C-alpha cells in the first residue's frame, strides 16, 4: 500500500510537470502561400488537423517575412524564399513536375524534404491524353473544322476513323500519370507497353515493360506513343528524329508531361513527311508555342495550352495531400509523394 501511495504521489508531481514541458515546446510553423484560394472551411480544417502546428496563410507580399522562422512551406517556392527559410525542413509544391524548383541549388542540395503532386494529377492528365487520342483517331479535328463553313463532307474526303481495339500503345513514363493512361488504354482494348526506369510490379493494365534504354525496340510496335515522363537530364529530348523514324508509319504521338522531352522541329518534320499521322500536344518547348512555329501549321495536330492538369476534381485531391502531409509533418511521420531530388522526380 505504501508503494502504491508513493507512486501515486510521484505521478501527481510528475504529470503536471510533463504537461507543462510539452506545452512549453515551440510549435512547428508551416507557411501556406500561393496555392490558390482556400475556403474558410478548408482553412479551418487545416488548422484543426494539426493543432500543435502554427499554420500561417501568407500573401505573396508577406511570405518572405513569415518564411524566415518557418519549419515548412506549402506552395511553390522562389529561390529568395528558400534562402530566407533558414529552418525549412519540408516544402510541398503544387505540381507533379519538380524540375523548376530543382533549379534552386539551395533546395536541391539541402536536407529539405520535397513533396509534390505526382500521383494527384494523374487522373485528369490521363483523361486529357485519351481525349487527344480519341479526337485524332476519330478524326474529330477534321470534322469539327467543317462547322465554321457549315459543310457536311463525305467520308472519302477525310479518311476512315481508327478504332483502338487491337492497337498498341507505348506509354513512356509509368508513374502516377502513365499508370492512369495505361488503365484507360487497356479499357479500350489496346495492348499496352510501358517504358520506365523502375522495375514495375505486375499489373493487368500493362502487357509488358521495358527500361528506357530499350525504348527504340518497342517504338516500331506503337500505333500510339504517350509521353508522361518527368523532364530530367536523362529524358531531355528523348525523342528526336531517329526515334520518330523508328515509330510505325501512321502512328499518333501524344505528349502531356513536358515539352522538352521531344524535339518539336523533328516532330514537325515527321508529320510533314507523312510518317506520323497525327499529334496531340498539351506541352511544347517553348511555352507558349510562338506564332509562326511549324507545329501550328501542321494538319492533324491538336495543341492545348498546358491544361491537362486542370479539372473540377483536382481541388479536393490537392487539399487532401496538403492536409495529410501536414498531419504527418506534425507527427514526424514519413511524408507522401516525396521527390528524389537528385533523380528529379
């Protein structure tokens, strides 16, 4: 009984002291800036999700001052912000591509953990890739142009549309975006070949995968080539004239990740010669594509202004990553969608 009484007495002394020590610990500070407009409910939800974190919503003008003593930043940083953030341990950016922020040496070569939206954007970008393919394979680009002249051409004037059943798609880059493209292509009855530097686990949506050094062995099989790889030193201008020449005559080229992965002039020549049938491009190099560029004048080319990553469903998915990673950061748990800063994705 005496032992129990002593333990109870000590606990009565220690527990308040421990509670006082915990409350005395400085709260982590996370600055949120430049991520778009959040509703009052979303702001409240983020703050309630991690009550031991001081979440500061800063305008661009106030961001530099707030970042000075911040532990983390949610938003795409400038070099000046990284230099100002001497205590930064984590940066969450708003895009799948990380190549722009990795040009900041103080971020790339630091212990700061970088997370992105590499899986979050997969759904809408894959939808866009298939929309480009369907528009081109069904020749909607040609028929829609007739609306302006109010003409009803015969099928002989523009050739038969293509069906995707039984065709082969090569998906270059089978990450969050490429996987979603593969799922959709497979649903249309296509044979799907992935090209990726990772050893891919078995999935019913990929018939086989090859490493990037075997890309040219599968290009001749492709009726459609999708580009969904990140832009890195290794993927820069991955597709040039020799690669386009190896593609099947009449193939369709679709790029929805980064314009620097392919040579735009070489693509234009492959289209002009008739070797490639069509191209769907959401990304170009440079952006915006300048007036007078040959791709603007090519028949059978659809160009959209880098909008594949936009949709009515993106907001909730972005918010879920902000919230979940904020909770993980507060608890010291591993963060989702971490970027290998040296690999570039």
